[in-house]
């Protein structure tokens, strides 16, 4: 008796596990994304400078302060008409560093994002208030301008 050939068989691969794994990887990487944009205030347009350079490494404990062109300061989503109004918030940040994170209170780096039309005196006042609380490290943000 002769065995009849049924023709070439099509082998199908179940793609469901592959698709599931892809979606899990997408979800995993979305969680790991650094959401630096959340620290940016749309009211602040940074000045451009050819000397501006990206940070060399990640700042361990950043505290971002926004300074608008009309002199409003903002820290952690709270707005203040005068930089001196930030003292309680800065004191709380210092206490959290010392008690919860077991770091020296002055170990945080203050990142100042000042509007390009903000008065220089306001930036100096923000730095002065931070120094009165005990912070010593400061970084000023600017946009990198294409040079020569």
C-alpha cells in the first residue's frame, strides 16, 4: 500500500508569548524613563549660551527652583511671590535629607532655572535664601546655543 503525501505542511508559530513579552518590555522601559520634563516649568524660557554644557553626570539629590521673568519663584510646584517664602520648603527638604535619606543637609544640589528675562538680582536673592538655609551647591540651567 502506498502512503499518500498530504503536501507540504505549514507550521504555525504561536506569537502570543512573543507579543506579551514585547508589551512587558515596553511597560518596563516606560517605568524606567527619566521624566526630567516634569521638573520644567513652561513659564521659564532658559537663556541661550555657547558656554552651556550638559551635566557631566546625574545629580544625586537635586532640588529644582524655577524663577519666572516676573520674579515668581517655584519649588516643588508651589509658587512664591518672594524668594524668602521658600525657606520653609527648603528647610523641609533639608530635614528629609538628614532624617529619611541619612545624608548631610547641605548635600543637595540646587538647580536654578531662571527665565532669560529674569533680573540677575532675583537669581542672587534665590541663592542667598538657599545659603541661609544651609545649601552650598548650585547649578544654573541654560540652553546650549550652537557655536562657531
